[in-house]
């Protein structure tokens, strides 16, 4: 399962990816705005938005692209590792 995480803390990027690996998911993490967001997102199964640590413009760009691709969109106000684990437990485990 592929996951794109938008937002979060720069120092947590490796932690987010490691947590996703534990749940057999491949993750791309974007903590800063990308010029070509549409092309770098790819076609994720789940788009996770950490809304507390991301700009409104970045959220709207990610939502636009995620909806076009048919990705499941999950919002979380917290950008902690445990919040990510809870999201993955809910959406990645059958």
C-alpha cells in the first residue's frame, strides 16, 4: 500500500517512513511545499494530512491532487508517531 504524508515535522521524516514500513506500506513524506506537488505525489492509496503543521495552501493543493487520483484522504491534527500508527492500524490492517 502506498501512502503520502503531507505535513509533519522535518526531524520526523525518517520516523514516519520507518513506522510505515512496519505496516508494509511505502511512504512519501512532504513537510515543505513542493513546486511540482502534482507530479511528485504519484498515485497513493492513502493521503495523510497532518493539519497542525502544514500551511493552508499546501493542504488545498494536496487535497486537489488526492481527490483527482481517488486516494483516501485522512486528516490528523496531531503529527506524532502514535497518531500515524493509529491511522495505519485503522486503514492498513485488514
